[in-house]
C-alpha cells in the first residue's frame, strides 16, 4: 500500500493515479492515451441508475488515463452521486428481502434430508466470493441460510448509511483509488441482491417452491449483511486480491458451463439451476468490468448477459444455446 505524503503534491498525484489503475507518468511522453468519451449506455434490463454510473465511471477512468485531472475530478463527483442513487436501490432490495418468518421458522423449514440436499446445491460460496468475503471467514456457509433475522436487515441498513458517508468523504478528498474500490463493492452488492429480490431474481423467473425461494432470499440477505458489516470495519475485500484477467477467465468459463447445463424438469432443481446461472452471470459482469477491454466490447458482453434472465423465464433452451455461442465469441482478453 502506498501512502500520500504531505507537501509532495506531484508524488501524491502519481500515488493516486497508480492506485486508481492509471498508467505511470513519463516525462516528455508523446504517446499518452487519448481521452475517450464513453458511448451511451443503453442496456434494456439495467435500471437507469446503473447505466448512468457505469458511463460516468468510464469517463472518470478515461480521464485519469489521459492525465485530464479536472475532467476526472468532475466525473468523480458524478460517480459519487450515481453510487448514492444505486445505494437507494440496494436499500430498497434489503427492505424487500426482509424475512417474513422468524429465525426458528426458517431453521425448521430447512431441516430434513430433501431441504438439506437443496441447500447444499445452492451456490452460496460463489455469492460470498462475489461479495469479497474470504472463504476462511465463514465456518459453515450453509448455516447462514438458517440464521438470518431482522437484526441482519438493520445491520445492513446501518452499513449503507456508513457507505454514504464514505462517498461524501471521497467527494471532498477526490480519492480516486478509494472510489474505484467502493464502486466495485456497491455494484457487486446491487447485482447479488438482484439474484434474490431484484428485477432478475430467481423467484420472478421460475415458479418454484416458495420455501426454496425463501431459502435463497435468506441466504443472500445474510451474506449481504455480513459483507456490509465487514466493509464498514475496513476489512479486506478478497475480490481484489487476484489478477483481474484470471478472475474474468474463470467467471467466463463458469457462466458458459452454467448455460450449457440442461434445465431440470423438477421445479426445485430448476430453481437451483436458474439461481446458479444468475450468480455466474453476476460474476462475469463484474469480472469483465475490471478488465482492460474496450468499452464497446464490454457493453456487447453485458448486453448478452442481460438477455439470460428472459431466456430462463421463457424456458427457451434454444435461446440459451444461442447466448452460449454469442458469449463464446466474446471471450474476454486472456491473462
């Protein structure tokens, strides 16, 4: 970790640039990257708040890469406001995912051989990884599906308020590196919650067993609350500890494998199958965002991912195969 040194303005700019992912400054260089205005982001399934903040962040990072500090700082303010709007949606989803049953009722519903088998198949470990929770911090990830209570919801909402305070501080200090990390975390929160209670949740795509839907919602809600509590304690985010290209390659392979699996005919198994695809799609979305890949190619990749939920909802095996082929042709840059 580098540190900002008082009285060394030029060095501090270079530290901030480095931590924000911009190239190092070379005196006299004439081949610096040109500033690139982002194309308009218009993805049908995305809320307006997500489309706008993705576009603003591309403007910010492009300005950093081309040494346009004033443009980058202006874009930083737009990104901060956009993330604040996105946190409104996160808070709404946390409210919508509040458990309707007591912890005792939830625990009782997950007892029995059949319920335990379904729980074991749900990709909660992948959800935890997407949220940046180190694997060694969760002794029994399946226990989260039975432990969530209304106290977790209150914990999550308090942490969201603290994230807003961090955004306000970033707007004042113009800390681009910190904004990049917070941007990643908030977007991941938003996508994860979408798999359980949002516009692309499995319960809205598959008419499965309400009890299984409740298990998914409970497990995701507990993991989100745990991740938010860790973030306010400034604990490490394991998502950033790996090479982005390697993470993207793994995520891309994962979503292709999930799409290739045939949809089960049993309602409960089909719900598990659909949830796994949604989680894999969210992982591929975030991993792609962090890559050094042209913005137009990223948009094309995201647009294909955005078509997956509708294919699940309509139970179209042909469409899923077509999406698999399109994603294969859009393979992210290799490590």
